[in-house]
C-alpha cells in the first residue's frame, strides 16, 4: 500500500514544478469536501494517487461489504430487514430491535427476529462504522491540510514518503492491537450492550426469540425510583451498602493499624511468628473462609449456636443469618466476619510503612515530652494515613462491591418481606446478581449496573484527581 | 501524593528487630508497669491469634473427621481419617473441577502477563497519536466493576450460544483485568531508566528486542505480581464462572464448593471441608511465600490509581 505513484516518487522535496502540478490556486476546503463525498477524491485533486487509492479502498470496501452481505438486486422492493447488508440491517436491527415475532404457521414455527442478537449485531456494525468514521475524518483532514500547506508555499510530499512515515509510527498500534481487540469485544461491547439493555423491556416476561424486545426509554429508571416497592428496596439497600462500606473499611483499617503498631512494639516476643499467623485470613481464599464462617454460624447445626446453648448464654439456638426478626444481628455478624477477613491486609501495609518511619521522629517527640499515645496520635497516624489513603479508598470501593462476603456468608438473608428479590444483608451488587441470574430481570439489572457504575465511578474520579495517574497521562 | 514513591526495589516491609520507643526510665515501678503492659500486649496477641486460627483449625479438623454432618464437625477429630479426601476425588467431580480451574488459571496468567506487559510498556515508552485518549479510555473501563461487564457478557453469550466454554471464561477474565494490569505495568515501566533503552537503540537493537532483553527482565517484580494475582483469581472467582459456565463437567472449584455447601448442607459437610482445604492450601502457601510481592504490588496499584 506504500508506493503506487510514479512521477513524484524520486524527488519528493524541492521540485520547482511541484506546487504547479498540484494546482496551487485551489481554495483549501475543496479537496476536503471532495474527500468527504468520495473518500480519497481530495487526495486525487491534490495529485497524491497513492493516498487516494488507500482511502478509496476503505470506501469501496465498506460499500462492497454491505452489498455482498445483503440481498441487493435491481428492481426489487427494498426493506432493511430482508435486503440490508451488514451495516444497513445492523443499524435497522439496533433501531427497531426486530419487527417479526416468532409465529406458528401452517409450515411450522417461523423464524422470528431475535431482538438481542439484532441489538448486538447492530452494535458491532455501529462500532465498525465508528472506526471507519475515523478513517473518513482522517482522509478529509489530510486532504484539506495538505492543500493548505501547499497554498502556504509548503513542499509536496509523495504518498510513499507519507506512508513510510506512518509505518514508523505504527509500531505502537500493532503492539497494542491484540489487547485492544480483546478489550473491544470483551469489555467495550458488553458495556455498551449493558447500557442499551437498561432502556429496553428485556426480562423474563419478554424473552427472545419467543418475544420481541422493544425500546422503552426511561421506563426502567422510573420503575426503580418511583414505584414504591422498588424504590423502598433500592433505598434500603443503598443505605445499608453505604453503611457496610464505611464500617467495613474503617474497622478493618483501624484493627490493622492497631495490630501493626502492637507488633512493631519492642516488647513483643517473636513478632514474625505473630505476623505470619495474622496474615492467614488474607492468604486463605475469601470464598473458603466465608463458606467456613457460614457453616460455623449455621443456625441449626453450627458450632457457635451449639456452644452458646451449651454454655447457657442463650436458651435456644441463634439463627444468625436466617432470622427475619433480627436483620441487624446478621448485619453485625457479617461485619465481624469481614473484619476477620480484612484486617491482615491493612496490617501488612501499615507494617511496611511503620518500618520506614525514622526513629529520630519519636526521639524528638520524647525529648519534647510526648507520651506514647501522643506519639501515636501525632506521628504514627499521620504518616501512615498519607501513604495508605489511596488504598483506603480502594478498599472502600472494594467493600461497596463486596460480593464475596455477603453472598457466600448470608446469600443476602435473612428474608425481608418489604424488599423485592432481596434480603436484609443484600448489597447493591448481590441484589443485582439475583435480579439478573435468579430472576432474569435483565432490564432492571442493567439499570442497577449503571447506578453502581455512577457511584463507584465518581468515587474513583475523586480519588484519581488526587493521584498522579491523571497528571502523568 | 503518597509519601513513598513506587519503589522498584521490593523492600522487606517489617524489620522486627528495629529499636523503637524504648521506655526511657530505669525506675523499678516503671519497669513493673512495662512488664504488666508486656503481659497485656501478649494477652491481646494470643486472643487475636485464637480468633484467627480457630475457624481454620475447625475446617481442617473437620476435613479429617470421620463424621459427615456439620453437627459433629470438630477442630480436633478423635479418629482422624483421609476418607473425606478419598471420597472427594473419587465420588465427586472435584478432580474435574480442579483441572478446569487449573486450565482457566494458566490461560489467564499467560494472557494477562503477556498482554499487560506489552501494552504497559508501549504506553510508558512510545509516544503515539491517540495515546492519551486510549489511556483515559482504559482508566474509565477499569472503573467499571468487572462483574457489570460480566452480566452483559452473560446476556451476549446466552443469545449467541457461547456459554459453557472454559476458554471463553479465560478470555473474559483476561479482558476484565487487563485495564488495571496495564496501568500497573505502565506505572512500573515509567520508573525504569530510559537511558537503558536509548543505549540499546544506539547499538541497533530493534524495539521488540529492547522489550524482550532489557525491559522484561527489569519488570520481573511486577510480572510476578500480575502472574500471581491472575493465576489465583480464577480459583476464587465466583461471579464470572457462575454466569458463564453451566454444565456440571465444566464447573470450577469455587462453583463446585459453593454447590456442595448449599445442596447437601448438613449431611456432607466433611467432604466440603476436604474440598475447601484442597483449594485453600496451595493458594495460602503461595500467598504467604510471596506476600512481599503482593503487598508492594497492591501499593503500586493504589498509587497509580
């Protein structure tokens, strides 16, 4: 695709006839407009045949693809559904989500439109068009800019030289392409798809290919925020999720800090041994520990209930996670279990920071008459805080979405009659999971995904503004 | 913003023998009080240790217990036996699940390390058009919690008939963590001296050679971090496999364990305990041995956003 052009190739620079040959009098927008209509036409006007062929190839390829993948014959009535190719039918599907439901006819079940497949294909077509649009803009800008440079007295550049330059710079794109392709199909496409589903009626009552899915605008958002039973569930779960995230983060951090400070004390014998023991909850996979705790706190057979009865503290077994009359008991126990799971990570982090605080700080404080508590309050805590703050925010986000602990420990229980498809300890995430997988309310689930994304996203943005990541961009 | 720069050298997080806060007086009463505090401190440490260890001992003990039900699970079984482990690997699909998890984990590790190292290095070292835009895009993608994409992926796979594939699961897992891992790798490469690349480039090394021979060896600590996290993730992950895998022959260990404990709750607890120990043991050892890498890596990740 590099050198197709003969006359200009040998001397791209400083040819006196160059500007002449490229018709200097032409106003700048003309080649740009020409390229906007037929890709590459502007380059042709600029006498850059190679470039023109390059851009035209994209144009021709797009049109050809559409024609070959569709059913285009002359003299036939055209409908996008039956005649459209990859792009036309794709966009038609994205806009209408199908028009022909599956029907029972004399010849059997007809093949109706599968709205979700149509939507996904339409998205792929749209993404492809977006990529092509970049090439289109590139061609228009290139044509106009090159002409502007010529009119301003610049030198001509052969297409070959241009593509040579481009190839040099293309290494980054080639190296990135495997990761990029994976991300586009496994992350970007699903994310866009998920956003679209939030505006449809895709749910268990309306499953393709049996039924057609349609666009419903903001109806799902209205459902969650205004229908009383949904709004109550959402509000209740949101409040508990925030409480959970704050308390879980604060308790694990505080406990981790205290233990780390204790272990750093000179009085402690065998600090390494203690530290290794305390790291165990972090090293053991959380799913295993949570399931073990779930068994220990099992109301009917679990050892803790049994022990309480044996010791005589309670008269009957305590149903920790299944007693609908005491949701706060389940919540409290879940927080305690999370403390067990979460403190070692902060302990390890803070331990690392403590090791790097110079002793001279403490000595100076002692000379000034500060007691141990004051030293802790005014030296240890501020220094630790500064280093660990980004991780505290990350931990907050993690706890906000802490699917593992809640789902494995309580499965959202105990039941809550006021909630729709949720229990008293359900977080937004576990509720979302139940809505999608167990209840197949895909549209409501998609709305929840967006809500969670907005909350988590804004926290992350706040956090990012503090870090150097953005500035280093 | 953070006090310690992302240090490429991993340093030991705790020096246990570091002298600190010596009790300044030599008075007898003071010494007595110090002694009392010491006892108190150790009392706290012992209590915490018991709380930490008891649940783990309980499940390990149960896995050797002769019983079967949850009610007679004890931390120290009287007639210890390996029956539960035998039962686990012969009577249940556990072995199959283990191999499935191993397959996904290996694929995830290789894919994640290769792709994120390559992408991170390109972002750190090469200036190209669209670099800022794509990095910002990656940053935004990274904020999107992975299970949200997972649910959309589930709906897509469901309609295209792609569910129930272990390779598909691995690909989704790689994509889910790629943005974050790329940021980690980029941040790490940023801190490597550029003079090394330049010297090699002057000597005529191609860009890929520089990457393979110079950058990759220097990135070892971060490669290790990404390798461990991406290898252990599929063993513990629940949402993605639960959404994307269906048939019983295609489950991963985490799914299988969860089913064991919900299906046959109280009558086959010891088999579950054996399965839990078989899953937890290798990962726990790996984490304890490589803890320094893991903690430093997490720090670097937070600093980079």
